[in-house]
C-alpha cells in the first residue's frame, strides 16, 4: 500500500497486476489499482479533477487529465472516505504512476492532493538488486 497525506486528505493506492487480462507475448501488461481517498481534515472537500503521470519501463511518459474519478466528483466531509478501482495497460512489464487530485475546500480554496508514486510490477520483469 502506498500513501500520501496533503492538507488532511489521505490518498492510499494498492496496485495489482492482472495476469488474466495481460498478454506478455504481445507486450500488453495490465494493472488494476484501488484508491482510497480519506478526509482526515476538519473541512469538507470535493474532488474536482485528476492528473496522472504514467511512466512505462522504457521511460515513456503519458499524462492523463480529466474531471473527477470513475465519473464522480465525490464530496468528503471530515471523516468520510471514497474508494474506487481503475486500471492501466502498459507495453512494458513494469512502470510507475503518480499524480494528484484537484480538491476544493468548503471555503472555496482549491489545492492539489498528492497521489503517491506507486510501482507497477509484473512477474515478467526480472528484478535486480542495486
């Protein structure tokens, strides 16, 4: 589990390699990731947009931006949490993702809640100790 807290908003991510949806012989590797966003602060917040940076094992970067997550812009009162699952394919057997969620506090102020960098690892990548 990967976690990061920004202004009382905890973002936790758990990636899982999907062997049944991947085709290594065709350089097609797929991961799901479960995200939990918890408001541990004292003010209600709303998730407005997402920004992902997805880097494959060859260093190619893809950025994804858009409104909400899985078609929703959840509102989180203090103590509330929201969980969703999404996924990403890569053409390499490993990669890394990171990003942020643009949040609006009840005061009207906006801020970016960091999504921690998390590793996308498959059993098809030889692991090396550096």
